[in-house]
C-alpha cells in the first residue's frame, strides 16, 4: 500500500502542490500513484484535491489565485473595531471555502472512490479527530477540510455534527503516524506499506538565540517563533518515528530550512514573493522526488520525463 501524507503549513503548502505537479509530469495523475491519502490543515486541501483527481496544475492556480484573498486581513472601519482584532479570527473563511468547494463539491467521504483521511481537533475536549471513509462516511468532505484548515486565531472553527472542530495541525501537523495507523486498521501489513511524506517548508529554520531567556508572549509570537518551533519539532519527531517503523519504505521531503528565499515564507504570507519562494524551494527538492519516483517505492516514471534541471514552471 502506497500512502501520500501531506503536512500543513498555510500558504507554504504551495511548495508541495508544485512538487506534486512535477510528479504528475513524471508519473501521471497523483490519484493513480497512491492507495491512501492523508492531510492536515492546508495539507488536507492538497490531499483532498489529489484524492478527487484534480490536476495539480489546476490546484496550484487555485492556491495562487485564492491565497492572497484568503490571507487578507479583515478591514477595520474605525476605533470601535480595534477590539475585534483580538476578539475574532484574523481572516474570513469565504475565499478559502471557495477553493475547497471547487475541490470537494458536496460529496461525503462515503462517495469517495479512494481512501482519504483528514485530521482535526474537537474543541470541547481537545479530542483528536480523523475524518475518513472508514470513520465518518456521512461527513461532507468540504466540512472536514475546512475544519482541518481552521488554524487557531486565523480562521473560524467549523461545526461538524453539532460540534466545533479546528486545525488538525494542533495534534498532527505531519499526519504520517495517523495515516499509517489507518492503513493498518484497514488490514494492510506493515511490511507492505510505503509512504511519501511531503512537508510544507516547515523544517525549522535558524531562528537565532533569544536575547533574553525570560521570553513573554510577544517574544514567542515575534517572527512566528512559537509556531515555527512547534511545527518543525513535531515534523522531526514524526520523521524519526516513521523512519524507525518503515525504514527505507518511508520518504520525507521538505524544503531545506536554509534555502535562499526562506525569509519570504510564512504561514499567512501569500504575495508574489511567497510564490517565487515556493517555486524555488520545490525546484531544489525536485531531485529527491525524482529519486523516489524511480525507486521501488515510487510509481515509476514516464519515458518522456521532463528534465530535473528545468525546475517548476
């Protein structure tokens, strides 16, 4: 069983969309290259699109078109609106929902023809939730994806079956272990499972030594230190565990945290600079993807594969 697991990362997930677009050029539709799809947060958007058979070039165009709209701060009409900066989510959900609706339509998990898992957190008790064909066939795919992408303070929580759910990245920004567990519960044998895990430029970059160890809220929020640290550390722990469990049958690809345009990347930065940075990061990671595609774990490649040196368009 071949699994595709995709990490969250806001607009940074454009990186793995571009990589999957290149994989389609190498090996054909992403949907035909894997047996199970799993995604968290923005990675849930990508995994859902792959499972639905959406061409990755079309998804990339959607990311680039909707991204700037999705991460546009709410307007403040006057001083009386200032309290709302801290009293509600930073962004409205409508632009993101437009993209998710284009992917998911009105289908439920039961109507999908390939296994798909999407992570979220139930807010009333912090319970980890995995929406999938097995666990929640009656749930609408679009609702689950919107819930998984409802990053704390950024987007509103989503009600599913009368209970509010939010960002799956709270529990598993890199959902690899959950994907493996789902495969084993479905009857797959561990020795028959292989996984391609794609990051979203979340490998923690050098943040610098804090000037003062007595750090307050603003210190942790500056440059998204707390989010970058948590996401990077979580991804690294997951990589170590998965490497121990699957060995060479596990491949994790993420951007080099020190790549030249890393400063133009952020969870909610969706401008032209962020697009260029994602394209550069994906181009630098493409050789790893091609090695995987040609390996016994990958889908193989077309005989007229594009040259790696060309980089993503």
